[in-house]
């Protein structure tokens, strides 16, 4: 799955109504957008980690994941983040996106401190 495919999926899934006829409010769009951007930044950093043979700290990916594994699992994570749009309870939806924001912010900052770059080649 490429970043372009994930972004297209995110766009398609985020358009329209959410559970029980609710509309997404501005805060929902901000949380969805910012959490998705942080996932994408972490994705590009993780590709750099994989290409440079650095140890990965995400236990799900494993210590030395391949670029293909990174693309598959982080791409699925991005799609899952977008599917949260369908959670009918507004507070739960926002808490999920808030949790993603916290976790991804920590990951991106930690990777930056480690000297990890953004790799745009998939």
C-alpha cells in the first residue's frame, strides 16, 4: 500500500456522515487530520529506520522490519485511524484520536532525537 493509496482511502472514508447520522465537527476534522499527518511522518521515519538497519522500537514491527512490513502495518494503522470516523460516540472517537496524537508525537520526537530522517521512497 502506498501513501497515495492510504491518503485516498482516508479521504473517501472521512467524507459524509458518521454513526447515527452525526456530522463531523471542526474538532473531529482537526483530530483526524493531525493524527493522520503524524502517522504519515512516523511512517516515513520508520522507512528510514528500516533502510538504515537501525533498531525499531515498535514491538509490533519487530526489531529490524523490512520496508514492506513497515508499509503494510503502518498503512493499515493509517486506514484504521480513518475508520475511527465511524465510531458513533463522539467522546470515544475523540479520545481514540487524542491517544494516537500522544503516541505518534512521542514516536516522531524520539525518532528525531535519534537522528532519523524522512524517507520519501517507498
